[in-house]
């Protein structure tokens, strides 16, 4: 972007601007990201999207190009804006918002970010959630990962980047299904579900996928309600509970390549808001690099919330209007690398931690002792 034309804060001024949904399209080299993106941009419903890619040379969008109003912003045939990341993603994103506020570009209604085939999606997710320069301007809508039906199994077995891309996905597009045998596709689906239990999978031919299945403009609460049944069913958590489960039920456990493990923990007692904050903070500090994904539902003092985390990044909690079932237990799916279920279980006492009861001196020695003990357990798990 043309940074020389910007000054001061990157946030637009004037009337409040609604948060813009941002989706990430990722996937291993040759898995069909380009074809999928091209097909999506041909949909009239995507005509007000802003697209951010790494280099135009990697994307076969030439047939969509109309004009080049600026050096690195291109107007596509369907009206979309497209620009490259030539430096920091924050600069590119903030530049779009500033230019929109100044009337220099169209009023885009969503942002699509396509990563390179070897990219870790986490930096984009972190930018969408926690960068102070963009605070309140955008929110993460969907992480879409393309997986090649023909070569996907080999890529998963040989390239940790492919596994990481699947771990972070909300939706997996299994591409080139017209070139693969049915048995090969089913085997790939089983492996993807083993890596990321409950992830939505859509089989795609020539990049054709209805845009409404990926970008339905649902608010975060409704999205949470929509995704929970898949997650919990995959973990076995929405099955018959006529028999009392153990306090920490182990419904799903699998070991995968590159030391990746998937398992589910279920616990009966409601947790505290302070305990959840401490637990996610300490878990990220001590084991964040190997914590590929947490997703599920937690009971915070009787109310249901959707929890999602990727490595050190914890998504904002989403409170649900109601419980999805009669089961009010906290149920979390973990996708980890070189972290065992027992390592996580050692830290769960932190979820019951409550705020210090302030004494006359303003410092509760017993609460501080309990906190120090909890932190010690996280060190042991590391």
C-alpha cells in the first residue's frame, strides 16, 4: 500500500464503522487455493470483497483484471479490490480502512486473505484478533483450508505446514475430488477428521463451492451455535448421557504425524471467568507453541460460552443464548503437538481459581499461594 499518503491513526474517523468480517484461505502448494478464490470472486455476492494476496504472480486472476487505479490495488471485473502484501499485513489492512474512510476506494463489506502454500496461518489470525491498530475494525469469520484429494495424504505425512493448516481450519475444502478414487477421498476425510475433529468438510470440483456456505454473514454467536454440534458430535460429547460420565471423560484420542495428538476433555463443575483467564494465559505462556487448537464449549458459572484458541491466541469468548443440549458440562477438543492429555489434565485445577477475597491489607496471601501452586503445575507440564 501507499504508506506515504497516510498520517496519524489508521482508524477511520467520523461515524462508527461496523466490524468487517475477515476470512483466511490457506492450503498447501497446489491444493487449489487459486482456483477456489477465482471461482468465489466470480460470484456476484462477492462483488464488494477486498482481497489480499502475497504476490499477484502466484494468483491466476488475470482474466478478472480491469484497471490498476493504484500501484498495488487492482480493481477486478466483478468490482472486488485486490492488493498485495509487500510488507506488514497490518499496514496493508489499515491502509484499506483508511482509504475507505477517505472515499478513495469502495466500501468493501468483507476481506479475504490468501496465504502462500507454505504459510502458517497464525500471524494472520493474530492480526485479526489482537492488533491494537485494527481493534474493532474487523473480526475473523472463517479459516478455509484447501486439501488436495489426490496428494493430500502424502502432504500431511511429509509437511508439517499442511498439518498446521488443517488444525487451524474452520472449513476444509477437499479439492480435485474428480481426480481421486472414492476410497482415497474417504481415507483423506478420516485423516482430516483425526487431525481436526468435527471440522466441516466440503468436497469441491474445479473450485466450485457456494459462497454462502463459506461466508454466510452470521454473527459470532450464531456461528458458535452452528459449529458446536459438529465439534461435540465428533468428540462423542453429544451422545447418550444416561450413564454418569467420569469427571474428566476421554471421548476421543488419536495420535498423528509430527507428534500431533487430538483428545477431548469433559469436566462437570462450572468454571470461573477468572480461572479461565488464568488457565488460557498460563497455557499459552508455557505451551503455546505446541497448542495447535482448542475448541468447544465451557460452562462459566452456569452460562454457555464458545472457546477457541490457536497457539498463544485466544479468540474472544462468545456467549450462547442457550445451551445446545441438556448437557451443561464443559467439553473441549484439544489438538496439540508433543503435548499429552495428562499434561493438560495437570493444569485443569486453574479453571476453578477464583478472584482473591480482598483483606484489609488488599492482598490475600492464601490466594497468591494457590496461584503460585497452579503456575508450578504448568511448568511441570512443559
